[in-house]
C-alpha cells in the first residue's frame, strides 16, 4: 500500500472483502503504543468496546474512583 499525494490509502481488495468493507464504509484509525495503527470499521470498533466492557458496571467504577479520589483529597494526599 502507498499513501497518495492527497493522503489517500487504498486497501487491497482481499482485505476489503475479508472485512466486508464496501464503498462508504466508515473506518476508524487508532494509534497503538508501539507506533502502529489499527484500522477498524465503526461496527468492528463498537464490537471491541462492547467486549472490553462486558460484565462491568462502568458507572459504579466511576463512582468508586471519584470516592477514592475524594478520600485522598480529604486526607491531604495528592
């Protein structure tokens, strides 16, 4: 693959077919800590997020974090 003069990248047909990426598919790029870039369709990204948070109570986690932070502040700990 090459980046074109307008920053366009063309994915090979085999990759597009394997992922079901048709014309108009919205793709999301995520920079990785190792310097790579992950490319996912919006649907693939949502599926990954759902897997990561499955069975978790995100609201309760946020409440617990805030309470712990408030307790540290009350104790004078940064």
